[in-house]
C-alpha cells in the first residue's frame, strides 16, 4: 500500500519561510501526480499546488501563487513545498497527496503536518 509521510511543519513568524517534504513509499512514485492541500480550523480542505510525474505541469492556488513553490525529486521519492513570505492566514494542517495517472482523484494521503504562522 502506498504511504506518504510529511515533515517540515512548525511555527514561524509572518514573512518567514518553511519547506515541507513528503516521502512516499513504493516503486510507482514517478508515475504519480503529487499535490499539497491544507485545512485551517473551521474551514474546508483546499487545494494548494500539484505537480505532474515529470514536473512539466504545475498548478497553484491563487492564494499562494508567487510565494509557494512545489517541486519533486523522483529519485528520492519526495515532493517538496517551499513556502516563502508566509502569512498568518497560511496557518493550517498541510497534507501531501498522490494520484495515479489513471486515477481521477487524489486517493492517497499523508497524516498532515501543522504549519503555524505567528504575527
């Protein structure tokens, strides 16, 4: 079974930076679309960014465009989310997710990592 493990969350001040990492198990990582989602208290889970298996197709939510960068290293079975110019409203639990090429939805999810941005 595919397993995703996030790391890198923590407490940072507004304007600071943080890099999240997600390591996935299995030999099929390179065939996955990888995405980052987040959920703030009392809010719905929302899309943040995703990236195709080759890295050639990348999407960002408007709220993070220009501040966050998603990347992947297939040799290390790892996807990253570099977060710069963090705002208080970025505070949320961040989830890593994976979708196969054949799949229509993100079926595999990590446990989440807390990101807290203080003023």
